[in-house]
């Protein structure tokens, strides 16, 4: 079993579980993660996700023992097994909190960055390790890095392949927050619980709008905001949010579509 899935009140925690290899990614793990996303999204009681790793690493990227003798011609097919996971994480209607418990290297770093809110233990680090083994950042790295940290830092991260501490990652805007190691899981779970009690439909639409903005012009984005706002407003949580505000009470969101 390459991952563990645990049901919590309102959300699921998915834990990468190949600690002897620092949770290095293989096709079996990518497919298990996709199946876990499918199952979570199909369950109306699941309204957020936490992704973390077991042991001292978050994920050391591609399991290199699996590609050591792989002909270059087979690489595209391999990457086509991973890319759906990055697309699915980014496009999931559920908010995904990543708790980076240790080193996140190569595809493991970009797997974390594809999540919505990334917390990292202060002892964790991020390394775009690809160039060390003559590869380029994949799993969305070349798309995400310049958008997250700008051209200069993206280039240095990718070309130098040096580790960046969790604190620096937070200072640069690569991630949301660095937290004390012993608080990482509780902080991530508290965020997930908070998101699980939020307006789930609006969260999914917020993600869609922000993702579209990366490749859109202002006029198109305004049109998209109009359309997505209308979908958000049609969900019962919008009316509940307004009623709760006017009644000066906390909102009780259900996450229901209609
Ligand atoms: O070909 C393609 O295009 C496919 C797609 C590729 C996408 C990628 O992700 S390419 C990048 C792959 N990842 C890496 O190159 C990182 C390799 N790992 C490291 O550089 C280091 O392990 C770390 C910096 C992540 C951590 O270093 P350290 O010193 O804390 O740990 P360690 O001793 O190196 O690793 C601990 C064990 O995990 C060790 O096994 P052992 O000796 O105890 O039996 C090590 O071999 C194993 N391990 C770590 N990373 C991988 C791995 N085993 C297989 N694949 C790994 N990626």
C-alpha cells in the first residue's frame, strides 16, 4: 500500500507511505492518489483534503530505482501517468491542504506546490532536484515556479537545484506558512477542518477562477467571474452566509450544490 487514507470529520487525510524511500513517487502511488481523489470527491461528507507524508520525508520525487534503465522513449508515457494527478489536484473542487513534513524533492516538491494551501515543518526543505540528474522540472514545476516566486528565483531554483528551507519558501511565497515541526499536522488538520465547514461550492469556483486567471486577459476573466459568481450565488451557502451576517451569528454552511 503506497498511501493511507483516513476519514476525519468533514475531510480526509491522505498520507504518502513509502518511508524507506522518503515516499518517492511511483506509478502505483500516483494511481492510488488519483483513486483517493475520486473517492473523496464522490463523498458529499468529504469537503477538504490533507496531503502529507509518513517518516522523515514528504516525497523524494520519482523513484529513481524504477527509471534507472528506462529508455528515454518511455519517459513520455511515464509522465503521462503522473500529469493527471497534478491536473486533478489543481482542479479538484475540494480545497487541498498540503502538510510538508520533510524534504520535498523533484516531482515531490511540485506535487506539494500543486495543492491549494501548503504548510511545511520548519525542518522541511524544497529542492527542484531535477537538474542534478539531468532532467527538467516536471509535474507542473516550470509552470508553477515563475508564477509563485518570479522569474529570477524560479530560474535559480531550477538551475541550481539547491534546497530551500521552509522559512525561505514561505518568505518567497512558494508556500503559505512554515510551522514548528510538532505543530505541522495539527495546524494542517485545523485548516482542513475549517475549510470543511466552509462554503464548498464557492471554494471550488474560487480555485477555477484563480487557475483560469493564469492564462486569461482581464476582459475574459471578468466574464468568467460573472459566470462563476452566478454559480456560487445559486448554492445555498451564499444565502446562508448573507443571512448569518445580517443576524450577527456564525454561518452554518452545508457545502450543498442546491
Ligand atoms: O524520468 C523522468 O522524467 C521521470 C520523472 C521524474 C521526476 C522527478 O521527480 S526527477 C527527481 C527525482 N528525485 C531526486 O532526484 C531526489 C533524489 N533524492 C535525493 O536527492 C535525496 O534523497 C534527498 C535530498 C531527497 C534527501 O537526502 P537525504 O540525505 O536526507 O536522504 P537519502 O539518504 O539520500 O535517502 C534516504 C533513502 O531514500 C535512501 O535509501 P537507502 O540508502 O537508505 O536504502 C535513498 O536512496 C532513498 N531515496 C531517496 N530519494 C529517492 C530514493 N530512492 C529512490 N528514488 C528516490 N527519488
